[in-house]
C-alpha cells in the first residue's frame, strides 16, 4: 500500500536554508534559521512557499 503523503526537502526563499517538512502539514512551518514561512496548511496538501529541492520516498 502506497501512502499519498511525502516528506519534502524545501529551500527557504529568504535565507536559502534547507529543511525537511511534511507535505500535508496541519500547522504553519517556519524556517529554522530566519523564521520565514515555508509552508501553510490548506486542509490537505500544504501550500509550499519555498523551493522544493527534492521529494523523499517513504520506503520502509
């Protein structure tokens, strides 16, 4: 069974910091370095404000 949810490595558009976030977050995600908003919850997939660098597979 494949899940629809993915983890994403996202680059902050303000400072360039890269961090891993969940693509279906239910809370606002802020950059760990500068505090800029990286993702906003939208009742499903999050609205990503930064640049998606890559998707991380959940292979177990």
